[in-house]
C-alpha cells in the first residue's frame, strides 16, 4: 500500500476517534476521559506501527525539533 494512503488512513482514524471522544467529554467524568484518551493514543500508536509509518512520522518529528532548536542555538552563540 502506498505511504500516502497509509498516512490518510491514520489521519482519518485519529480524527474520528479523538473527535468522538471530545464530543462526549461533556457527558463523562475527567478520569474516564483521560483513560479513554490514553487508550485511543495507544491505539493510534499501534496503528502507526502496523501501517509501518513510524519512520515517516519520526522523520517529520526530527525535522520539527531541528527547526525549533537551531534558532535557539544561534541565539545562544550570538
């Protein structure tokens, strides 16, 4: 399966899962909400691993961290 379709599956699944959780937030207790949030986050991480998207997501996270930290390094040097 092409990576763009795998990423689309992950994004759509995550969106609908977290949207349904937030929609029901008003009717639930905070502890149940955080428990559901942890379970959904674990599910999304397992789905990421199953779809073999980990390298793609890790690369984008690495690039984001580099973009954030490089200006700070320059500020410390200057």
